[in-house]
C-alpha cells in the first residue's frame, strides 16, 4: 500500500529516498573523517576536510532527492514539518520517514567503514558529554529548523541546497558540538569508532538537545513570520510531481 494520490510521489518511494539520502549523508560524514584521519594528525585539518565534504555532499543530495521526498534526511526536520503543517502527511508519514532515516543512517556508517576496511560495526568510544555540547546541539538544530521552515515560508525553496548545506558547514565550526543537528545521523555515528563517531552513552542527551532545538526553531519561525496566510510547500522541497522544484541532515 502507498499514499498514492494523483500527482503525489508514493510513500514507498519517498521513504526510499529518505533512506538513501540519510545513508549517503552519514557515509560522507564518516568516510571523510576516516580519510582525513589517514592523511593528517591535525584535528583542525580533519574537521575542515569533513566539513567541506559534508557541505558538498549535502547540497548534492538535497538537489537530487528533494523533488522525491522533500530531502529531510532528519527526524527533526520531519517532526517540525509535520507539527507546523508543512509535512503533507499524518503520523504514519512521520513514522515511515523517521524509520527510513534512522536505518539509512546506520547503513551509511556501516558502508563507510566497509569502504575503508574498518570493522563494519564497532561502537564509538568518542565520548561527547557536557552542557556546552548539548547547548551547541540545541543551537545548531534550532538554526537548521528555522532556516528550512523559513525558506518554505518565504517561498525561497530554490536556494535550499546551497543555504542548508552552507549553514551546516558553518555550524561545524561555530557550535561546540560540531553540529550533528540530526537524531538519525547521531544514531548512525554511534556505529563507527572513527573520527566522526559518538559513544552510545552520549547519544540520548544529544538527541534530547536536538529535540529542544527543534522546538526552539519552530518557535523562531512563528516569532519571525507569524502564521502563514496560505499553505506553504513541503518543508524542504515539494515531493509532488506537479510542483516545480523551485527549490533540504
């Protein structure tokens, strides 16, 4: 069964796009971290390499998969879009998207480890713990949600691939947590003991901070733009076949 509505991409195809997009995004993040670790001992250079790869990869994924699923790749974006009425579906839509994103993210970490000859699954020993990191995650996620929903509210979805990728690249550097800003990516990165990993014990506090940031981002959009006068498009990109892509972990 699919959500086959005339002109609307079936839910199964949208879920596949979310699975592939989240998986590819984590593969980029983890793979670039492993590659950089093999090339330099300088943590700053490693972070620069990972951030540049993420910016490029995320922009391409949004541009490619946005017309199919809206290119959320992120449960925080999916929840915010649904809560504000931009998501185009009910709780079932949200559940399918989140499941696809989380499983895709885990698969992306395993794929990256496989490409570099690392153990396919090895829990990360990289502890990321502390109020300053949780604050960084809340700030990073709030900014991402405000950007995604704000672009939709303004009818500026066309710039989403560049704007969202640029924001994540900047947030790598201006937040203390290096801007995971994505619960699915956070879970996926726990499965790799590499530069990009996060210890399993650190995952839940990060996700909690991301959810707080999601609520703050929704609040920012309401404060800045008020209630929409008319319905706006899908949060990142429309996933209806009849909509033009005027246009986003």
